[in-house]
C-alpha cells in the first residue's frame, strides 16, 4: 500500500487529467451550451459585470491572471469594454486554449495565453496584481481548495487580490443539503463542491480584506426578458446581506497582506 502522500498525489493527477480531457472535449461547444438558456445568458452578463466592478481601476501595468481562462469569454469581455491592462489567460486544457486563441485572433493585444496547472502555477512569486477564477472551485473536492488558494496567494503581489467564484450551499428555498447532493444523486455522480457563506472567512484565513458578493438570484433571467431594468436592480441587492446568502454564486474578493 502506498503512502498517504502518494495516494493524494495520484488522486490529484487523476483529477487534473480528468478535467483536462473533459474540457478539451467540450471546448468547441462550450460557449453555445452555456448560453442556451435565458437564465444562463443573464447570469453570465451580471457575473461579468460584478467581477469587472470588483476589479476596479487598473493601469496598463496591471498584470491580471484569469484561471482557468476557458474559452476566454471574461477576458474578451474586459478587453471589449476598454480594459487595457496586461491579461494572462491560463488553463490546463489544450482544447480550451485553442478555442480561446481563435477568438482572440492574431491581434490579441493585451491578452496572452499559457498552459498551466492551478496546483503548480508556472509563475514567479509576487508577480501578479489580480487573479480571477470563475467556474472552477466547484469542480474540485473542498480538500483541494486550500492548496489552490495557497498557490494563488504565492503568485499575487503584496497588496494584490483574488476574486474567486464559489457555489453557495445556502442558495434556494430547496435548502442547502438538497443542492449539495443533487448532482451526485441525479446527475450521473458528477462531483460539485459548495460552501456555506459563513465558512468563507475561515477558508481565506491567510488573506485580509475578505468580502463577499452574490450573483444569480433564481428567476431573474426570466424577469430580464420582461423587465430588464428591474431584473438588474434586483440583482444589485446581492451585494448585501441577506440577499447574497440566497444567490446561486458567491464572489469572494481577498487581498494579500501588504507588508
């Protein structure tokens, strides 16, 4: 029998390979599948707006890592809205990077792409100002979250920050436990990880200035087709307690201590 460390390393390797292969297969159809529903389109619209606002002011010297970059939708969203800071899109999936590269075109401007594993980032210590991570943490068992956060913490400069999306276990009137186990019982055993809102500060104990916003109140996608302004105003409530506690997703911003 192998050691605990070797078993852990083997499981991590299998997880990384599984994610790489799965998302490489999905790369060509990924964008279309994520925007088929009204709720999906509205969610990504408000999620990108939320993250853009949380990033705040940047300069051309700001270095921003988006991990995983996927097909590049968020970085292209920022570029199309006038952001001109240095953006690095990193992913473990060759297929996702290939799709992203096609979308950025030959004149990629401020966006560069690189292959990379979140557990061992090919970046120097204290080299990044901003890290964003969307549609990622829910794919990992929560036992791996501290290792990923530690690696992100390593590459962020003192005073820099991380914005991470995490699935809210408390969302919806169905209750957190139903949501937590739904994927395992009814969706082919796919693993999805969630977090209770009150657990966020404990997870980010090595960070400072930790704040949480919500995104994705149930029903707003449908409302947006009838009264888009009202839907956006209601989404704005997810910045505040208790509304953020019933949002589908939590967006956590956390800063590396500036010594």
